[in-house]
């Protein structure tokens, strides 16, 4: 949940999955970011991934579409090590899934 993510992001990166734009809007509202979308993609997203630096820590909350669940399962069930380093910018959905 967003409340748990706000707690855990003080010590590590946190990933929350949105399965629909309605769920994304709820999460966006809880993190006080824009809820706008265009063509089914959040306006603040790159490849569907929204980065939020929450609080004063050095970590991010990532709002991700469900296809990353499968990619993380291939990577051993954990979040990629390079979260927070803007590593997603050079990936497409297909290359990201191949890499993980």
C-alpha cells in the first residue's frame, strides 16, 4: 500500500504496481503527483514507470505497470539492482524483460 511504501522508502527503493489507470490515479493522489494520463499512459511516466522521490531520503518509489512483475520474476523475484539510477531510460518493454 502507499502507506507502507512511504515508510519503507526511507531505507530502500520501493515498487508499487498499478493494474489500471484507476489504481494509478489512487496512488498518484496519495503521493500528491499528477493523475493525468494520455493514451492510457501516465503523463509523468517513461515506458509506464513513474519515479517518485518521496520525503528527504535518497530512495525512490516506483509506480510500475504489471509487465514488470513478470520481469522481476525472471530476475529471482526481486527488484532490479539498478532502480534509482535512471537505468530504465534506455530500455523498451522487450529489452527490459530480456535483461532481467
